């Protein structure tokens, strides 16, 4: 799968950027270093001025790629979910047993993320930490309806829709397939957050993983 992924370009909605950062060394550097800087200081404290200082470039050069840090965060989120979708598709494509396919999909979207060495300018492990911390902030805005119409969340929704299909294959009579699928994808981010920061209100830890929890939840729910 790694060899296949290395030949794939993650497609991101072109309305999220002014200039595609994947088309230049500076653009890739902006993506690479923005991930590291957001992880270091948090999204609230992140600015294009600070990023410019980190990459030894003018703040104005960053605006030639992204019109705001919100759009940059949406870009990073969209890229992450696109990468996650490819992993999910390749991991389940040759499986025929509905439950086996569903369990594999749950594992993909809930497991601890390791860096993919095929994407040299993007550290997926660190990006995953940012998604855990920040993704819901891209959704919980007054602009969410308009941004949804623009297709900014289409890849995220596509992943959930794939899991909905898998759930329906396992149990066509289950009424809440959409709610269950979205709970798995977004809830996994929350459980990873609790595991790192509020350990006393989750059972998830290094022994009982987030993946274990959601596989247990889904398989028992669909019986």
C-alpha cells in the first residue's frame, strides 16, 4: 500500500488556496513548516507573520498561497482526510466480508497515525495531532453552511459515507447508520484528545486503544 500511496497526489478543493502549494518548493515549505508551527504554538497563536519568520520569507509571500490562516487550516484538514480516504480505500478494496471490511475501516480512521515517509514535506503523525486538536474548530463557525456548499468538507463526508455503506452492508435494518458512522470518525478524535489530556474521563489508553473501543461499540451495536 505504501508504494501505491507514494504515486498518488492528494486532491484538495482549489477554492482553499490562491496558488496550489504543491506546485512549488516554497509552497511545500509553507505546508511543512505550518504543520510544525501549529503543533508547537497552537492554532490560536499561529500567524502568517510567525510562519514567515520561521521559513525566512516575507509574510506577503504566504498570502500568495493562502488568503487566511483559516483557509490554510481547511487545506490541511482536507489534505489529511484525502490521505485518510486513500488509506481506507486501499485497505478495504479487496475485502468481501462486510464485517471484516467495516472493522478494517474503523481501524483506519481511529488508529494512532504514523508518519508516511512517502510524503516528505508532510508529517502525518504531527498533522494528526493538529486534526485532533483543531478540526472541530473548522466546523464550528458561522461560515460552516456556506463553506459546506463550497465543498470544503466533501472529503470528510465521503469517508463517513463509505463507513455508512459498510454499516448498511453488515446490518441493512440498522436505523442510525449515519449517526453511528459520524460518531466513529469524529468521536475518535475526541477520545484521542481525552487520552492525552483528560485521562480520568476515558477508558482509552495504551492498552485499551481508541480503535478497540470503537470496534467493540460498533460490533455490539450492529448485532
